[in-house]
């Protein structure tokens, strides 16, 4: 594939992933805010995302194998199709949407999300020729950062749409967006053949680097979601009296900022054609990150203007977390085997989804039991575990 063709395909994959991410962010905020308004408790809200994260784990484990077998273009398009189905299930009368019904719809959305993510990130390694792999960090950072910027916009869009359009009209608008994206992908993306010789037994990684990096990713994303997913938005609404648009606006601004920092990560950490981030980069930034939730917890305990504390703390925390996440995203693609990249990436993002699942459940449980401060303290403990796992990664040759 020529460099020009690879760039065009990279842009096509990125645009498809952007549209998916926008819908996914908006859907999460629509469900969180709408069902909180319906009287769901923090633990019940966490339960709504239980199958979303659980099936994300399963999808990453088996989706990587599927991507190698049938091709990443097909798995990306399958992800878009499943998200359309998940949204369509939520177009029924809200009065018949029980918690179990929403959980099933979210399970389908979780499968869709991780098929799309695995496909998009794995595609980059295949699109870059061997002699251009030094550009991998920047391409991964651009995709990951732009994805999170769009996810943040989706958060804001979800809150704004709920306030001005209502739940069902918002869902319908997202459905139309993804239908147009899917049609475009069939017209633009090249079909790449899979490798039918890959065995099903190869889904589990046998690489110490991949396994330990995956463990570090598990604890890292558990540490974020343990306070960010349920505890923070519920705290802002119930304790500080914020409105839908204010809550979604803050979370959106944070994720957009986070995405921008991810895009800039190669400039911040330093990168040349011969020097790239390694395990020590994760250890250094993880050490810094681990102190930030504790400082936020202390400020809230001392009752230092909670609203301002959380806003400023989120910005500092977001910048450090973004760099950690961006380096992680680069290392997994760099460590992955080129001939079966989606197997390693899928296994790794299974750990990512597992961390999100555990963090989501802990966020609802800890907040309901002990409040936001407990969530923040536990977040720091998890970051320390992530940093220790990163330290144990064998040095690359």
C-alpha cells in the first residue's frame, strides 16, 4: 500500500471511529442523566453499565481473533451496525424500559464499542509500512486524542440533547448519524483479507510484555472510573445542585481537554525517530498521577470550595492521565505482533474493559456507601498498583 493510500485509509478509519465515539459519549450521558432523573440510585445506575463493560471484555478477547480471521474493515463495520441496533432498542416507550432492558441494549453497545476501538487501533499498525513505524506513536496519539475529544463533545451533546430534544428524539438523531457513517464506510474503506490460519487457542497472550502492560492498563482505567463514571456526576447533581447541561458540560470539557493532551503527548514526553516512550515513561507519569486523587480527597475533606476544587483538580488530573493513557496506547501497538496485531490489541483492551467494569461497579458501591472522598482514595491505591505493574514489564530489546 502506498503512503498516500495508507493516509487516506487512516483518515477513513478515523472518521468512522469519530462518528461512533460521538454517539457512544452522547448515549452514555443520555442514559446516566435520564435514568437518574427517573429515580435510579447510584448503584442502579452503575448496574446499567454492567453488561456494557462485561461484554466489552468478552468482545476484546474474541474480537481480536475475529479481526485476524475476517479482516479489520469488516469488524469495524460490524461495530457500527451493532451500535445502530443498540440505539434502536432504546426508541421504545420509556415506560417499558426496565433496568434489565437497558442493560441488554448497553450490552450490545459494549460489543459495538470495543469492536470499533480494536479495529481502528489495530488498523494503524497494518497501514504503516515497516520503514515508517517511527510515526506510530504520533498516529496512535492523534487517533486516541481525537477520539476522546469527540467523546467529550458527545458527553456535552448528550446532556444538551436531553434538555432540548428529549430522550427518544436524541436517540433517533444518533441512529441516523451512524447509519450514514456505515453507508460511507462501505463506499470508502478497502476490504482487507483475514488470516484464516490463526487458531482460536491463540486468543490469550503468551507475551510477558503484553500481559504486564495489560495488568497496568486494568488498574489504570479502574482508578479513573472508580470516581469519574458514577460518583462524580451524581455528586455534582445531588450535592452541588448542578443541572444536566452543567454536569455534561464539565465532563465534556474535561474529556475534550484530555483528548487534546493525548494528541500532544509525543511532544510532552519527547519523541524522535530513534527515541520512544518505554516502561519507565509509564512509571514516571504514574507516580505523579497517583498523588492527585489523594490531594483532591484532602481538599474535599477540608471543604475547600468543592466546585472549584473539582474543576481545577480535574484539569491537572486529566493532563497526567491523558499522557499515561497515550503512552499505554502506543506501547500495546508497538509491542504487538504485526501479523496478528488485533489478537494482542484485543487481549489488552479486554483488560481495559475489565478495569472499566470493576471501576464502574466500585464507583456506584463506594459512593453509595462512603461518598466521593472514599472513591478518590481508592483511585490513588489503584494507580499505585498500575505503576507497579508497569515497572514489572520486561525491557524491550
